[in-house]
C-alpha cells in the first residue's frame, strides 16, 4: 500500500508568488507548456472555466445576446485602421507571415481582440435602424505576446468572451455598457464570491479606442488589485473608421454607437488568489467542479462502508457535482489533504460508527467545521451548507477588501501604505492625468477606478492640492 | 409598409454549388470575411453548432471524458517529431514568425491538429498504470492553410473537437477508437439525421501518423461523399517518439497506446447539403435553433390575434426553442418563405378563424403538410410532430443514400457511373494500394471506407482481377 502525503505547498504568507504557482500545479488546474508564455488548462481547471461559461452565457442570452464566431486572423491593414487601437495592441501582436510554403503578401495578426474584424462585418450587415441593436458575443482564444507571463493572469494565449454590440443612439450604447458591467459584477460577486468596486477607468487607463471604459476591480489577498472585467463604450470611434452606418427612421444616414466587453480565464487566477490558503485552493460551490467529495473510512467492515458510500453517492448524484474517493492505495488522511488542496467545498465522511448511528460527517473547506448529519437529511443539509459556504466566502473576501481599503489624503502616507501594506487607497484626485502619472511613477500604484459610489464629497487632490470633486481608488495591480 | 419577398435561391438541381452558397448566405448561417479562406459563423449558424456541441459533449462526458485546453501554438521542432505526421500537415501550416517587434528564434505553427503538443504533456503527466486511461477532449479552433476553400466544408480556420486518449494496452486503445466512432455514428444519425457508412480507411487514406483510421461517411444530395467523423488508433507511433511511458503493474516500463478522434463545423455543411431543397435550409429539430416559428395572421382583429399568439408563445416557451414573428413590415407570405428558407421545422399559424375554432395550424417544413390542432393539444402534438420530422428526415436521407449506392464489378461501368450519376460504388478490391490509386487517377473517386459490414462474400478486384476478400465504397467526395 502506497502511503504518500500531499506534497507541501509553499506558505502563502512566506512567498505569495510561489504559493500561487504551487497551488495551480499541485491542484492540477494548469501546467506549463513547451510554448513560450502559453499554459495548458488541465481538466480540473477547465471544468472551473466551463462552469463559469455556463453561468455567464445564461446571463448573456437572457439579456438578448447571441453567440457567433469571427476569424482568428486579422489582416494588418484592418488592425491598423483605428489609430489609438493599433497603438495599444501592436506591440504585443503575434504575426503570421507564411501559409504552407508561401510567404503572405500581407502579414496577418493573430487576434489580440476582435473589434476591427467584427466592425468590418458590421459595416456590411447593418443597413437600417431595424437591424439595431446588434447584440453579439464570442467565446474564443486571443493572443497577446507579453514579455513576462504568469499562469491565468497573463499568458500569451488566453480564453475569454468578448461582447460587441451596435446601437442606434449614444444613450442605448451607454445603457448596454453599464448593463454588461452590472452583469459582470453580479456574476463575479454571486458566483465567484469575489467582491468588487464598480467604476470608470481614467483616460490613461481606458481601452485603446474606447470613449469610456468601465471596470470592476477586485482585491487579491496579497493586497494587489485585479481588473476582473471591463465594459467599453466605444462611441463612434470605430463606426466612423469602419463606416458602419444605418438609415434611421428619420431618413438620415447615421453612424452606429458601439460597445465591447469581456472577461477572461484570468478570473480563475482571481479565485485562487482571493480564496486560497496554506492548504491550497478554496473553490466557491457555484463553480467548483466537485462540490462534495465522499471519503469512505473503512479500516474495518469495508464492504458495509463501501456499500453505504455507494448508496449515498447514488442518492446525491442528481443534485450535486460529487465524486467518490474509494481508492485503496491512499489513507483517509492523505485523501483529506488532497481534496482540501483541490478546494472541494465539502467532504462527506462515512465510517462504521457513522453507519451505526445512521449519520454521516460533513466537513467544510472554508471553516474546517465538522457537522454530524442524519442520513435522511443529507440532501437538504448539503444544499443549505453549500449556499452558506458560498455566502461565507464572499463575506470573508469582502471583509478583507474593506480592511485593506484606506482613505488617505497625504501623499507621504500614501507612499508608505502602498509600500508596506498595499490594498486600495481611496483618495481625492483632480482628474488631471499628470497627477495620476506622478503617483504611478512614484509608487507603482495605478488608478484602478473612479467609483460610481462617491460618498466622500469634494476635497483636494493628493498630488497637486487643487480642488478635487472625485474620490478614486489607487492600488498596485496584476 | 415594406413588402419585399425573400430573394431567390439558385435552384439546387441547376447549380448545386451556387445553391449551397446562396443558402448559407441568405439563411445567415455564415458570411465571407476579409481574411483569405476564413468565414464568419453568424449567430444562426453558431446556434446550430452550440446545439451540436451540447449533444456531443454530453455523450463524451457520460463515457468518462473530460475537457481541457492546450495551446494554439506548436513550436516547429515539436510538430516535426513524428515523421508521417509532419509530412501530412506541413504543407498547410500557418506560421507565426514575429511576436510584437521581435523575430522569433523558432517558427511557431498555428495548430492544424494537437497530437504533438498534447503528447508532449502526456509524457510529463503519465507515470504509472494508475494514471491510465487518460481521456481528454478539447473544443477549439484549428488552422489549415488550404488552397481552395468553401464555407463550412473547407476553410483556413475551423472549429472542432479533438479527443486524445492514452491507454495501457493495444486492446484498450482499439476499444476506445471504436467506441468513439460509434458515438459519432449515433450522434450524426440520431441528432443530425444523416445516415452514414461505418468502416475503416485504407492505408492511403488514413490519418498522418495513425495505425488505423476509422470513419463514418455520409452521402450529400449531389451524390458526393463527405467524411463526417474519424477516429484514429494511433498505436504507439506517437508514444515512442514523445517518450510517453508508464510503469505497469508487472514492474515493466511500457509505452502507452493512443487514440484521437474529431468532428468539426463541416458537419453543418453536411446538414445543409443532405437536407436542403430549393426553398432553402431544412434543419433537423434536434439541432434547429428555432424549432417552431409562430406567425400571427392578423389582417383583421389584430389585437385579439396578437394576444392569442403571445399566450401560445408563453405556454410553449418552456418546452421548445421557439420564436414569434410579429413584425408589422412583412406580410405573412413573406414570413412563410423566410422561415422556410431558414429551415425551421414547424410553422405555427394563428388567425381570427383559428381562434374561433379554438385551433392553430401547424405546417411541416419537411413535407409541407398542414395540420389543424386543437389548442389544448398543441404541446403534445408539437412534441410528437418534431420527433416525427426528425425520423422522417433521416428516412428520406437514408433512402437517397441507398438509391445512390450501386454494386458494380466492371471498371468501365464504374467510370460511367462516377461520371454520370456519382453516389457510392460498392465493389471488390484486392487491398493493394496501387489498384486504389489507379481508380483515383482514372475517375477522381477515392476509397471512402472498408465497411465493417461485409455482406458480399469474396470476389475479384475491379482493377487487377485478383482475388479480393473485401467489398469497399468508392465515391467522389468533399
Ligand atoms: Zn492634481
Ligand atoms: Zn487489385
């Protein structure tokens, strides 16, 4: 009988970066590949993504969006049509120059994002106000040739969804932009248990080619911020360059107003970094590939225990994503560690004594609490317990974010806090990009967002001291 | 009030090729893109693909397979490791040579298929017999730089799934290969209503790097064959080159046995070409994005009719994929043409007279039959009608295939039939690759498969006249 123990994960407080990579590799979420900057998403990690896709896709469809698929490749001339856009993306484009044995007449970009290719089609499809709005989403891979990469957070290739919509009026486009941001907030907070700040990006930080970018910003447990989703009001920037016009009801030819919005597999990184601990991963029940792991404890009366475990498995199968670990070659202790490391929300133990008492033991991953449950009540108890864990994980993360959000109006203190404690710094800002850049140069912190919720009233800019009507969030970020 | 009619589709019998493209463009399944050989899959076409994915993915998962995601990019050295494989794919690879401003030290292939990148990971992951079998599938895009392209059938980029499994023994790999072929047959026949011939590919036609390739072959309504899915027993070809070994229970280090299998968006092309007619598309109910279209007929008593239609819509919404066409700007006649062209299996009409009689009219797309149904029975009648349409579409296609399958033992007759009638030709073959090549050169027909079902007994090879134990299928193909 083999009897290994789960190999140690680096302590989170000791070396957060190494801990992050250890968790990913040991929980088998992903692995490094032979291709520079590209990772393999392993079945356990991909199952998390599939659960996320299902929950998000249902929200898109219930708000009238349809999925489509546009080409991976974008001719260089097309990518370069919108000036700001190409400036933002050109430095990190992967270029295809040869097809088979032939050199191509024009270089082709592997899509870093799809605004340009989609706009070229919209210009063909949209003719009349009756064609609007166009509400299309695409699930796909994109490539950005980044210098330094990190699994899930920043990889040369990643998976995402990108919504691209076209509207009749500026108001319609703004409404869509904010609607999708709210869908992201709801998804990320409800299903991933990640609390976020909702707001607008500054001019310096907005998407290349957008009129306005909105964002949800999350706080990782090392005090660094992570942009969890963005929604862009593109205005008419692209529709003018790509000539996307429609005949309005009033007989006038007008340019459409557009939006785009996306979230990616980097959200898996956010889940790991927000919820994980020294034992490993901690997955929110709503997206956990395995919500309940059944571990039979059978040093004696083995057949009886395995039969009972199988009976319980069969009974719960319909309602939960569950697995049974009845492997002979590992001890129960090893299995406990293993499944805790994989972040499974609830462990269900059943042994000879439990069977005598007609009960099972449920163990919570989030708190470690052990609960005896009567056999007849497993189903309903599990249901409420998973809900409770989901809510508790959000609450814990929210408390952490609140505790690491500091209102600071003095620049020296700002520097010290960013250096020593990180977290969000809420401060007044005069809306001048130079003050924002100064902070970035001096501290490495960037302006994460101008929150919708403005509760502090006017004050003075932390850099220049001028009157400032806005309170904003700064942080170091991923 | 605008009152256009659906624009004409080229007649199928007159110009099959043009008819095919007309249907795709007019039904808005797909569109040409500004990128050479790449198409855009529009929402209506993508919804067909999503329905197909759901049905197929459920079959994969219920047989123990898990999804994962491997990189889009494959370093040239990796792609070139298995000799036959690279020979088969190198001529149609798109090459990335630059990342951002930098020229890459090694060219990178955009995956034409993922055996090599996946094998490089399996060699790292697989250590012991306990790790086997590995049963992984991937849904993704692949690129093959084809000279001449055709929407859905042959495009530079296409979407597919590729399964890649590793096993302990040759028998296990062969069992998996045949199991997946049977899953494809069941999916394609049951859900897409496409009858197929199941069999093995000849040595000349097998997958580059495989030991044996199995296939299901369908018959399009112009008499050309289409390879609808393939399943490969890779033997130990890749595991030896990529050093994928495991310690077996007997203490010996052994190479794994592998399989791979895939179907792609070309199946959408097969659906169009098998079922469509001069009115346009005809979609099997199981994968139709809209199964039922409600058309209110409201020249008089408009409010009453629209209310009744809305009431029926609400009642059916749970059980069917349905839409309501209550647009004012089109006549009922225009709408009938439009939705027939889009291949919706059933039209539900409701007008003032129907309401008086407490009934609705159902119109079948497959036969044109009109059926009056009592309002109280719409739900159950629709259910059975959709089932009936599904079965009838399969039956019609099967009859066509059978009528276009001819047993021929004389080569002159073979040439004449291929030239004038096409279809499948069933004939004896001596299993010599030269005879197979001779037929291809002389007639353009290829050996589609060596069917599992061998009902004809021995005979003489149609080319060389030598003894032949196998009857095989030849056809011109897509
Ligand atoms: Zn200032
Ligand atoms: Zn012969």
